[in-house]
């Protein structure tokens, strides 16, 4: 929904306050002017310092190509990174943004397994928006694996749980944390069961890492949500649960105040679910037609939007990789335009109060300034699914 807030109409002139971002509950495909090639298994995160979504690697099985390229997305264009030193090509690596150190951190991933023996990685890298640097980890580190990570901003730790690798027992149930230079294995009581693929995200509002199982290669695990507070894993019981998605993806949406899980089963449409600590809810209207697996997601904190790229989807009797970019936005930005006109007085104006932004499901407060003391103000408000219009008339 595009939103426009008209500023003021004083006799024969008006000025306006307008938004420039689509808001609402539905996914919108972004026709980026440049883009990574079609692929699945990309690693994605949002660089909060440089305000760009970062993407690394992935795999396109039709050409049996593993990627080792890096891209950054500003909301309109994907730009490639030209650094020659970078992690080797791979798919399904863990990637998250370390806010304390201002770098994106990548761990693990895999290459091979379909047309060649599988190779799993245990290297740790950081990306500062320009160059990659391998971290010289002090002490032990997680075994080579395909695993997924989240950044605990409360404790400044990267969190890793489980995954799959080449060392017996092949599917893992261990918990590790990275402080920037050292990995530390944690030994909590009653951890989640070992599993190949958990979607994972850090809930900034409640200060816990949320984890929910997906389906990759093996039999599905129990459909249960878990939370990690830095000491203990807790099994969460909710009235509603999402399906076990095939290689789905999860992030935390600050505007919604909830974890967002995006995925589909091997049949059906791609669904969007939210979890706020109390229950899982299917987001009405935020369904993309058709199956989509192996996509990457990141939450753009600048624009209040969940960004999704790539994945695989059916095409006739085949499964093909995608190079599509999608966004699910929850708020709008705004800008002033036009000039008010007063007769013998200062032109009236309209402004946003505080840091409030037009956001689906909330109230945006505005302030009227420059009214004549003797004037009789009248506010006229109208709205539609395209434009929201408010005008103040006075004499």
C-alpha cells in the first residue's frame, strides 16, 4: 500500500508528506537492475553499518556450479564485490552480522555430494563491506559442516547449533558460540535433538535465539520450537506450529517484533509465518504461489523489509534455480514535498512526530504547525489501497 499524507491546504495551495516504500502484508518482486545469477543455498545477512544486504555463494545444480562470489543489495541494485581473497566456493554456509565488530561473519558450508564426494568446511571468515579476511581462530572450532548461525546482540556472540558433516555421527547436536576470535563449545542440559537443518534467528526484543527445524535430506525431526538464552535450551510449546519446511529460512523482523519464517513443503505454496514468543501465526496475504526451497533471507533494518533471493522452484517436470529478489515490507519512509501557501500568515506545515513511521498495523502521529489563531481548522481524511490522503482546510 502506497501512503501519501497531504500537508495543508490554505486557500489555493497545498504541500504534502509522501512515502516512498511499499508497505503491507504481501511480498513484492523487486526487478533489480543487476543481480546474482540463479542459485540456491545462498548465505545472506544485513550489514547494519553499511546498510546493505550481503549475499555469498550458493549452488546451481543444472550446471553443477558452486559460487564463491559476494554481492551487496541496496534495495534496488545488487552490486558484485571484486575482492580476490575470499572464501572458496560453497553452498549453505552460515552467515550473520557481528554488530560489535561491524563485520559479516561466515562459517562452514559444503561443496560436492551430487556429482562428486561432499566436502565440508570449518573455516571462519569476516567481511567488512570491501574485503574478506579469514579469522585465525584461537583454540578448537566446530567440526566441518553445513550449519546455520545467528548473532546474539545481547551477549555479542555468534550462535551455531547442529548441522551435518562428514565426521561420525554425521548429524550433530552440539552448541557453539564465537566471540570474534574464539569458538567455545557449550554443554547445556537437554539440548535439542541432533539434526541436519534448523532455521535460526535472534529475537532482539526478548533476548533469545530462536530455532525451528526444517527438512533437508533425512527423516523430519519433531516439529518443536527451541530457544537459547546463552545458558539453557528451552522447548517452547505453542498453540499453533508452522509446517516443517524444506530448506526454509528465518530472520527477526524488528518492526513486527517477531521472528519471520519463510518456506514451503515439497508441495504447496511458499508461506510466511511469524513467532512472537507466544505463538506461531500464518501471515495472511504473504504467500507466494508455488514451492520454493533453498532461498536466502535477510532483514533490511534501514528500510524495514525482509529481503529474499534465489532458491529452487518447479518448472514443468524440472526443478530450476531462481534469480528473483523479493521483499516483504512492514513500514514506509516518507519525505516532504511541495510548499504551503498562506495569505498574510506563515504557511502551515505538517511533520511526523518522533521516529514514528507509516507502518502496517500501527499509528503514525503528525504535528500541524503555523495555524492562524483565529482560524477554524478542519481535517479531511480519505484512504484507499493506493493512497492515504489527509488535508487540513482553514479560513
